[in-house]
C-alpha cells in the first residue's frame, strides 16, 4: 500500500495520507483502523477516517464529506463505506445496490471535476463500497483470505 506522495515547494515537503475513509459512525471508524492494521500487519500512517452522522448523511451530503476530507487531509485514495440495507430502506431513490453505487459513483466523479478544491488536494481515486451486513462480519473475521486478495 502506498504510504504517501511528496510534494516539494521552496519552503516545505507535504506528505499526503495514502488513505482516507468516510464511514457511517464511530463503530465503523474504529473497525476500519483495526482492519487496516490486521490486513497489512503494520500501522499504515497516515490514515484519516472521517465519521459521518449516519448513512443518510453520506447519501445526502457526499460532496460535502468529500470536500471536507480532501481539503483537510488530501488523501491519495478515498473509500466511502455505507451499509447497503440501511441505504436502500432509508432512501426511496434506490431500488437495488447497482442504483445506489451508480448514483454515488457518478456524484463522486462529478465532484472530482467540479473544482471545489485545488488540484493538489484531489484524490487519485474514490471507491464507493456498499457493505452487506452479513458480509461485513465475515470481512472483519476472515483476515487471512483478505490478505491473499490484497497486496499489502
């Protein structure tokens, strides 16, 4: 996993965090820190995990959440995670996972081109992840399989 990008200026060197996450709540924020440590067997520094107030906060305010995280910490990659079941039940616009992901990915792509923040703070990639509740239990429990999939 890339640990950061160095940008040189005449006065300083800025290290960008490799990863920034936007998650629904405190439980997810704590879990992600633990998951990343367990996957890579090291503390990935720096990492920034922004906590939204709820699933609805992410779907309603995605662009603001991306702007806040990118402007404050400028991570190279941003991962946005939300509970699929909550997103579908609490939002009438989405009838299936594909609708939800398509909407959020389109909005994230438009945000990347919107010039809401300066280019040097834009992430190189934004990934939207809809977590299936039964799957997330396995995800946090089966680290060995995940290690085989990821290149840490």
